[in-house]
């Protein structure tokens, strides 16, 4: 009986993993986001993934899958990964015209770090 219960749980998890991200993203055939911390790799990947015609609601749903949090007004989504006392932040800005742009910031104690 335990084997059947374990098998049932495993099957439910497999279905959840297989369908969850696909339903959340809906943009599987588009290029993936590149979480680069140098250059404009992230900005370029945002333009490639969310080019013209991607509705803002689809961008927000897609952004949540890799860990972005969106503002209440839906105008921006941010993914933050801490590095000691510093933060790596990937930011999506969603315009009223449905345009999407991306930027990467590295901040320590609230100040932007200069590129050297």
C-alpha cells in the first residue's frame, strides 16, 4: 500500500513539474532569459523573449516562473539574488504600450557599483 501511495505522490509531482512551468511561461519556443551579470546579455535576452506583441499579462506570468516578483501595478518585475551584503537584481520594465525592457543592477548597501 505504501508503494502505491508513494507512486501516486511521485506521479502527481511529475505532472506538476511537467505542466507547471509550461503553463506559467507559455513562451517555451522563445529564447530563454540570460541572467548575465556582465554586459547587456540580460537586456538582449529580454528583447528576444518578449519582443513585439507579447501581452503584459503573459510577460508577468512568464517572469514569475524563474523567481521574479512583480509590483502591484504590474509595471515592473524584479528578481534579486543576494551575494553577501550585495544584491544582484534583474529588472523587467513593462511599458503602457506593452513594450518590455530589461536591465541588470548590482547594488551594495543601496549604492550602485561602478563597472570597472
